[in-house]
C-alpha cells in the first residue's frame, strides 16, 4: 500500500528575531492535501537557551504577526501588487493572497483607502 504525502512546507526567515540570536524561522504550510486546520497554521519557531544552558524550541502562531506586517507594508504605499509584498515578506504569492483575504475579512484596512492600490 502506498502513501501519498501531498504537503509543501516553506521555511523563511523570522524577521522579528535578530540574525545573531540563534536558529529562528517561520514554517508555512504552502500546500496541504486535506482541509486546513489549526494544525496547518504558520508558526514562528525559535531555538531558545534556558538559564541552565539547555536549549528548547519555542513556537507561536505566525498568522497574526504576518497580517500586521502586511498591513504595515500596504500602508507604506511602497508596493503596488501582492506579489511585490510577498517578495518583501519572503512568502509565496499564495500565502500573501490568504493574508490579504484575512485583512479584508477582518476590516483591518479601511475600504478604498488602500485596497484599490494593491492589486492581486
């Protein structure tokens, strides 16, 4: 019996952690065979050192941080397309599109003030 694993995972830099502070990255599930769930949310991952010198992986939901980052980039008026914003954020255009839909659905940008200036 064969097993088909139809998942694509993207690792990208963790922008809010200084480069000299150890391993830190964002895990994004770009393609998932089944429906998306809490188990396939983007995660910010950071290897932290405890006071006793041992290391432990720490992670949190990255979606909110990425939404905030995208809102900031849209408000900066430096980018005309989602593709340009995706490149700046180090994410795929598909992930940028999902974030853009979340921004619109949550009303994080006033209708017409920025939305028409950023094309898909």
